[in-house]
């Protein structure tokens, strides 16, 4: 049985050398979006940060994941303001 999951990640630091964390999985897209925004808000003000939520399928027969759609991106400005962009890296 294939299972729909949502992964969230946050990257800090320069775009050419990002540090990615935390990463999480859930079966509910709204929960993944909430967790990603919470993780962005936890990054110290002044640290560049961006996050994303990706839809994925878990394929138990193969024991692997297939990421297939970027659902939400967010970037946090140095002043703490979070800008959400549905389905885009821009």
C-alpha cells in the first residue's frame, strides 16, 4: 500500500552552504506547514532561513520514498517576517 506523506525542512545560512534541519514527516499537509513555520520562527533573528514542504509517497514494497511535489516554500527575513510562497522555490 502506498502512503501519502509530507516532509518539512528548514535551511539556515548562505544559499551556497545551507545547514538543513529540522526535518520531519507527517501524514497531514496542514501539520507539515505548521511545523515548518514553527521551525522557521525558532531560528534566531538575523540568521537567513528558508523552509519548504514537499509531498511524497512512501513505497513500502521498495522501502523508499518518492518526492513528487513542492507544496510550500517560505523565507524568513532578517527582521523575522515570514513570506510564504505556495509550490515554489522562488
